[in-house]
């Protein structure tokens, strides 16, 4: 089955988050924040993938809304990592642009589903 752009982008983002987790653990021996961003950043794509086989439009919307909440939480952890100097401005800007794109796509997706309910 063909992946949607949202599925593809969320999977690629999750891959970046896994690499970021490895970087934080190996370079800084930072285990608390790295675990938080790993959990929230990888769950976005998992929820989007799960929503593909939702039982109803309401179930689809529910899963997409949770993915949106996880994306917002991930955005928080990224800002915190930048503010505490675990991420350089360049690293932050790179991953932040992907985060913003995912957030926009999830907002658009949830709005369009809400409009059909």
C-alpha cells in the first residue's frame, strides 16, 4: 500500500529523532530529555500510521489529534534542547523546519476531517 506524504514525512522525522537521541546520549550523556523527545517524536508517525486503519472518521480524527498533540510536545522538547544548548542553532533550525511542516500538515488534516463530520 502506498504511503501518504504525511506518513512519509513523519517516518523521516522519527528517523531524525532516533538519531538525535543517539547524539544526545553519546555526546552529552543526556538520558532524560533524550528519552522524552524519542518517545514523543517517534509516536507521531506511529499514530499517523495507526490512523490509516481507523474504524471510523471519528477514530481517524482521534488518532490524528493525538499525533498533533505529540508533535506539539516534541516541539516543546526541541525548544528546550536549544535553550539549554544541547542543540546548536543550526541543528535546531534544521529539525524545527521539519517539525513545523508536520504540525501544519496535521492541523490541515484534522481540520479537513472535522469539516466532514
